[in-house]
C-alpha cells in the first residue's frame, strides 16, 4: 500500500520527507510534492517526517481527499524526482492547515 501526499502539502512543500525515502519515490512540482505509487515500498519512514502531516497510507487518506491518490500517480509521471531536502516555500507557515487548497496547486 503506497503512501500519498495530500492537500496540506500544497503551498507548503516541506521536504523533510524526501531525505528519509530509501527508494527516491518523491517528485517535486512548483508548490507540491507527490509520491510515485509504483516506486513506494511502504516503508513508513516519510509519514512521521512531514511537518505538515500531509502524508498518509493510501487506505488512510482523509475523507474527501481520495482524489489525491490518482493525483499523486499522475503528477509523479510528469515531475522530476527530488532526493534532497530544501527550504519550504516562504509562506508555508501561513498555508499549513488551510483547507480547500487544490485550486492553488501549480502544475
């Protein structure tokens, strides 16, 4: 069961999770990260590293955010792999915890 990056990552893009991933399954977009479900080995290392609490096992994705399962798979095919930590977006703290951010996603 792969892990999924959900809505709270949008406009935050904390990258603490990518450094602990042993298989480099994270992909980076302009203001969001995704996990490639075909590469994820379900190691659970990334979930506790996410300061925004935006990573969930596929079976535990919060109600109303199930669309992020397909979105992760789609965008992982288009975005480059990220393997090293970088600074979060400048206004990440302002966006952390806000809901309804899907329209803020930059592809």
